[in-house]
C-alpha cells in the first residue's frame, strides 16, 4: 500500500501540481479536475484533510466510510487513515490539507485534538450541510485561498486565523448535529478522561505501537491503568459521555479498524486479526460475526466496491 509522508509526494501521486508550501495546501476541486487521478487504490498519508464537496459523481472511501454524497457535504481525512477513490471530473468545492508541522508552528492549535475532536480518526464521518451552511464554509475557504496565493510574508498569520474560523464553525455544526445526545451537565474532568480514553484506544491499535505480552488493548482495565483510575470509574465516565460502556467503545473502534482493512486492503483475515491484537484468527472471526452477523470474509465479499 502506498504511504505518502510529504504533501509533495501525495500531490505527485494523485496527479496534481506540487503545493506552494511544504506543510499546507488549499485547492478548488475544479482546478484539479483535468489532472487528478480518477482512481486511487488504497493508500495512507500523514495529513489532516478537510473538504467541502458541493457536487460531483463517484465514490470516496475513508476508513470504513464509503461516501457518494448527493448534497453538499463536509468530510475529513486524518493521518494514517486508509483512503481510496473512484471519481468523475465534475467535482466542485474546496479542500485544505496540512501536516502536524503546520499545527505545531501556531499557538492557535496548542490544543488541536482537544478543541477539534472531529479530526480524530475515531470520530471522522461525513456531514451533510444546508445551502446556508455551505455558503458560510465556502466563504472561509475563499479567504484562505486568497491569502495563500498572495506574495506577503505574513500571509500564514491570516491563514491560521481563517483555518481556526473554519474549524470552529464545523465544530458548531457538529454540536448541533449531536444536540441532546451528550448531557450538558458533564464535568470538564469527565470530558478530559473520555477524550484521553479515545486517544489511548487509537494509540493501542496503531501499527507502530509495540505492546508487551501482558498488554491487552481489548480490555477496559488496560486503559484504566494507563489513566490511573479504577476500571469501574472509567466505565461510569465513558458511559455518561457516550451512552456506551467502555468495552463497547473499544469494540466499536476495533470493528471500525477491521472494516477499514477488509474494505480497503487485501490483507487476509489472519493478518488483520494479528494487526488488531487478537490472539488467533478464530477469535477475530467470532468477534466480528458477533457484532455484524457475518464473517470477515463474507463482509468483504458483500462490500466489494
């Protein structure tokens, strides 16, 4: 599977011009339409990508989400998420793509994933928006794009502010979407524990994470020990925030990762099982069938896109 570590590598691979800046780029989909590869097999990159698609035919797969929007949609890619697409040349909209270096260079993003949790791999999903919301988002992208192509030394100060505006506006839309799902009475400490719990789940299943023989990232107690709290307390906090038990959150994440690998790679069930820290392929198959009603290979066959 291809893995792109720089924006220049990524741009070359998909057939578009190299960006003006090594750690940040903004484009209109219309400007890429005659150059971009219409088909991209599964790949990974190391960047955050935030797009508004106004129209366009085809399918984009990000993680386990297969998207073929029929109305204006905001969607996100996060570092190391598996992606692929098969699209037409009629796309319109905007996107920005930026690296961790862009985030680290600005004090505006000191609490990046805490302030904008929708950019965690665990939480990414497409969001359909109204025409009014579309117009607001497009106007922000236009401001970012206008600054990007200026020959001004301070242009990135303006870009950072406008990116911050965009992220906060999307956060507002997502809060509206989630209104009533999360109690307003939650304490900041509970929210912090839940956020750190999600981060630890992602870290526990990162391909580069080495685990010792005693570590079991499938268990609630594994994360409780990392957080220095009792498993029962972690479970109570997680359930108060998400409505699901800690174990259900863990299993949902494992299932998302399993589906991503089944949809977007040719890895065998055995390879996926061990990548997800199952002790045997049989246990992975039992887990998958219990949550979905089908075996991993049957799921792959049904979702062959």
